[in-house]
C-alpha cells in the first residue's frame, strides 16, 4: 500500500511517501521538508497571515506535483498547532482546498500526540517503555507508553516559534530573556501534575531533535542516516544550548545548511528540550526522523486492513 502523509506544522510542511508492506513495515520513498513558517505571528493575535498561508499553499502545490509519480492509494494532509489555534483556520482550509486541492484534517493536541508516538516507536526496535517528545513550533507533545498503548500524554502550548516570538527580543537574546523563557517553560511542564515518565526511553522527533543531532556531529548537510536513532546526552544538550545562546541567528545559520529556516528558533527549541530532560530526569534521548506523518500513514494502513479500526 502506497501512502502519502503531509504534516502542516507551525514552522514546517513535511511530506512522507511510503509503501507499507503486509507486515506493517514502512519503506520510505520520499522524505521532504519545507519551511514556510505558517505560524508566524499566530501567538500574538491568533490569526494566520495571508502571506504565510500563500507560502504553505505553494508548498502543497509542489508536493501535489511530486505525488503524481507515485499515485498513492491514501493521501492524508494534517494541520497541527498553528492551524488549530488560528481563529481564521476556516479561511486557510478553504484556500488549500481551492488552490492545492487538498482537504486538511486538523488534529487535536491529543491526536497529534498519539500519532506522533505511533510514528516514533515504529522506528526504534526493542523498546519496552518509551516517552516521545515532539517540540513543534507552536506546541510540545509528550507521550509515554509501551508498544501496545499510551499511558500518559500531554500537549503543551510551548513551542520554538511561540517561545521565540514571546521572549526573545534581541539577537542573540539577553540573559534575562532566556531566564524568563526558561521559567515559562518550567511552569508549563509542571502543570500536568501526576505524570511520571521516569524509567522510559526518551525519543525526540521533529526539527529541534534532528537539527541538534546534526549539529552535535558537526555535519554541514542533512543526512537521514546520521540522525536515525542518534543518541543525544543531556550534557551535550547543555553544551549546545550554551553555544547557541551566545550566537546571533545569522551566525547560527553558518553552522549547518539544515538550520535554514530554523536558525532563529533553534535556541528556543534547545531550551525546551533542556527543560524537559531536566524536569523528567532524562539523561539521554534517542533522535528519530519519524513523527506524526509516519503515525498517520500507519493509521491509514490499519484502516485499510481493518475497516472501522482506529489503529
């Protein structure tokens, strides 16, 4: 079964085209990322901007042309934090329907966490207990469970774009701005009382985790092989945070090509990661290239095998 899955995030629009074999194993054909920054300014007034919507529409038009060579049996286009938070999301959904020809499924925070979890654990064999961390542009999802079920989950309104726009006035930000951002993240992490992720393996998905894996290895270009199941220790996250906090966004961009479109928000993402690892006592994190688009592909495969199933 050939499936196409598109994840419209606050910062990126990600494409997966894959074949899922009879055993449910995913074989990737296309793995694409664009950075149209849909959520720019959403935290301030809860509206998607016309130029941001137009950029996403153009990316989806490009993806539609790419999909023609594969003729996928299922195409899923999902909107996450920026879309669900926007007061004018109806206008955006109409635009994408009209100009790109896609129906967008707006995921709730809970659904985003669920399918991110299912996608992430599909790429890490031998796990007994896992916590999947998805630091997005507008929100962060933390989900824990085993290979059969989710046991704990929360979706928090802390993300790399939201944090940057709310706290980082200067470039590089002043120490007081970083301290304020850290307090805000720590407060958000303390709200879901009773959650206990200790004893699980932390898996990080999405742009912050993959970018830091590239930076930690000193690579100039993106490589899926380099990030697949790469281990980032808390000490290395601290070291990267200390390095990035002293650099301007233009200096950060010169570190690696993978930071294009992310160079002004990677510090905030790293700060969120550091706070999560400290708050929940994680000493290391496995980096995965998989996330919600992989989970949604699995969902569609299960539905094709068992009509009416929810995966």
